[in-house]
């Protein structure tokens, strides 16, 4: 196991560049306390390794943890990244999503975002170099034990150092219950076998890479405020949208009433002229399509008046109250009076098809 930092004989955490080669380094493993040697060749990156050749599973993680914590404790500062948080209340309150960028930048105009996401709030806290008044390590905070707690006045910031293990949902839930901000430092992405003091310092104090906000209370508070302002600003738009949605639902419900469960369609005299008889939950609908034969059209109109059908100018057909029995008898009557020898169509639920064929007449059996 290659170890980037070790404990010197004086109890100080040191990097391999600060000590002599081999056993002369006089260092021990930060995790198990066993002696280590400084491996400093000409080609490979220098590192510490156990003198006995044994494996210490947590040595790398422990040494890097200690290095990060020691530096923050000594310098009492940390470069914080930007924080963008979006609050969404459409389905449940106080649901926050974190991002490295502002979602609003995807829209040409601020109004476009407001219309697309009227029930959201955006909170932004710009990144900055934060100076702590006090830093405490591995301090119990209720049922959690953050790696680092930095204080600005009385306000704490929990800092978690992630090398192999990251903040999971259970720990995030416990951290959120503490009502504090939480920042995670990701040190798992190093392509080499170890770290130097300079690299760790750059990550902590000069770079925002590898820093993830788990919870940012101030950004969430700003998102709530932005949400309240947007709801007020978009009240008219939301009311109009709700009315339009209600109208569309009514239209859809109205159209569903006219979905035909039974359909009889047959050819009549004239050029491409057909007659359709439909049964839906709303009504019996009869329509003569392409009536090029004016005599046929007049006969059909008189027949509709005879059976009491009412013409609907909106749907351009004749309508009668919905009745399966009336649909079958009327379908047979119209078929006998107006059908030509050409092909027709029949559609009905399988359970009704045979009965419908018998009720309308023998000729219907040969139709596709």
C-alpha cells in the first residue's frame, strides 16, 4: 500500500519529500503505527510503504484524511465553491437540487425560465475564501461526527473528507437534521499514487475542484425567498394556466364521451358515398359521407327526421340518445334501405360482434 503521508518520530505528519530515503525516515503508519520506509526512486513517484511489507487497508485513506484536516486546522481557512440550489414545490415542499451552474442560463430571457418553472426558487451563494475563527476535528455533533467543523463566529460549517467513502443518504438525513451547512471534499480523483503538500494545499485553498455542497442553508433560504417572489410575480400566469388545464380536461372528457364502442359502416349509392352509424356513451351518431347522389341525400334527411335525429352542426352528423338496442335496430333499418352491394366494415367488442351481426342481418356476415 502506497502512503502519501506518515507520522514522524516527533509526532508530526510529513510527506515523503521531507524525510530521508528508506528506514532513515524514522516514520510510522498513521493508521496502524507500524514502521514505514520512504521509497524515493528516480522514476516512480515517491511514497511511503510498510517496512514489513504488510498491507494496511486504511493507510492511504487515513494519511490523506489527517493531511487535509491538519492543513485546515493550521490555516483556519478554505476556498468555498459557488453554490446553486433550486427549490421545487410542485410535488412536495422543500425539495432542493444542487448544481454547479445556474439553470436559468439555459433560457434566453429570465421570463422564459419563469414561465417554464414558475413553482421553483433559485438560491445562489458565490464562492469565496472563508476564514474560520475556530476549527475542531472529529467532534461529536449529536448522532453525527463530522471530520471537520469550522466556525465563523457561532455559525458552524461541517466539512466531510471523502477518499473512498462519501456522504450517503442516511448520513445526509442526519446532517440535515442538525440544521447546518455541509461541504464534502472529494480526494478520490487523484490519478497518481499519492499526494504532496502542495497538491493538497492547492485543492483546499486555490481550487474549487472536488468540492461539493451537500447542504447550504443560506442558499436554501435564498431559494425559498426567490420562490415566494416568483409565485407572487407569476400568480396571474399560474391562474391562467390552471384554467387552461381545466378546460383541456373538460374537452378531453367531452371527447371521450364520443369514443365509439360500436361502429357500423356500409357503402351507399353514389360515388364513394358511405354511411356510418356509431354508438358511444354520449349518443348514437349517424353520418352520410360524400353524398354525391342528391336523391339519396334527401331520402337520408327525411329518414333522420322520421326517427327523430337532431343534426349537430359542430360534429356535422345526426344524433340520437345512446341506446344499444336502438343502435342495432336503426343500423339494420338503414342498412336495408341504403346499403349498396359494395364492401362495408363492422367494429364491435368481441362479446357483442356475433349478436350484432345477427341483429343487423345476414348480409353483414360477409363484411371484413
